[in-house]
C-alpha cells in the first residue's frame, strides 16, 4: 500500500469536466486528501490568475504549479517556491520563430497572461468554446508581445499558441525547435503548442524534492501531452479515461474520464485507500 503524500492534479480534462466545473465528488475527494495531511496542488498549464477559486480556496491547498511547471506559488503568501523562466535571448528567438505562423498567442508572464487585440479578436474563431471564457477573463491586452518580452526579463514563463489546424501547428513546432532545439514543447489541446524554457516541465516543477518526499510518495493525474513528464516522474502516474494514447501508455494506472469523477476515484483508491 503506497503512502501518498503529494498529489499533482492537472485541471483541464482532468479535475474539470467538459463544462469546466469541478464535480462535488472530485471536490470532496480533494478536501478529504488535504484533511488527511496530503499536499494537493493544481498542476496546470494555466496562469496563476486562471486557477479557479473553487480549487485554491479549499482550506489546506497551499500551492499551485502553473505554466507547466515554470512556477510554483504559495497561495498563502504569493511567494514563488519554484521559478523557471525563459532567458531574454531564448524568449525572443521563440517569439520570432513562431510569429510567421499566426495563431492566437498567449504569453504567460509573472502569473498573468498577455495578448494583443489581434489575438483576442480570434478567440471566437480558433479557441474551443469551453475555453473561451477562460481566455477572455485572464488575458491582459497589450499593443505588442515582443515589447513585453523585453520589459519583463526573468518573468516569462510560457508561450501558448492556438492554431486553426494541426498541420499549421506542426509547421510552427518544427520551426521553433529548429531555432531553439532545447525548448520544451508540448500540447494540451488538439491544435495548440505550449513552450517552456529548456528543462521546464510539470515534472520538474513538482515539489517532492523540496518537501523531502520520496518519488513513491507522489501521485500525478493527467490527460494530455503537457502532463507526460509528471506522469512519468511520479511514483504513481494515473491517466484519465479520456487521456491521449501517449499518456495512457506512460501511466501506471487508469481511472475514469473527466466527466465521471476520475480524479475522485483515483484519490479514493490510491491515496485514501477506500
């Protein structure tokens, strides 16, 4: 029987159902794990401002892993426990490589998301309907993203770009890896690309080492490409029933899908031993 002390939970497609809600059973399981002394943290590609209060407001939920591991924030104090930003040079190379391919840009900086008016005007065209509200509520409109990169040195966490088709996304992917071969490239939606600084993943952002925990005391639950590192790095990697084939192949166990309380079932079985 594993002694799980830390649980990293992806949000979209994992904790959230397709309507972007946390089910009562998922919420109750997270609360029960926290009450049992287990550290539970959202491990998301979202910014800090995009993590819902329904999760971070649970008493005892102290940390949030954001921007695919670029930062871990102590929600009580605002302190950054982990910071893994882009260098200025790398961020500019990534931006210049991506820009010719268009798409809807989101630039994650210091826990916030930035976009231009042109990007925001394409939300209804290129962003899946169940993500549009999140995009609109969390993005700060600026005249030019390259200027933000130059002004926010040491704070740039992630690039996320949504494309109209997978083929164009793949062209952009090849271009950015040619310009910056060490950058971490993943995808959490069918036609998006998410880029972090070299070596920065959800797996590298998990707090196990800092908290003195063994690998076998860590459980991670996810569904898509940007979850792969933490599924592989955790002692117990759990794939959602709706996970991609890549995640299903890498996981130690599979739970139900995100519309049928898969997170709760995994917590109850592996962490609470019910």
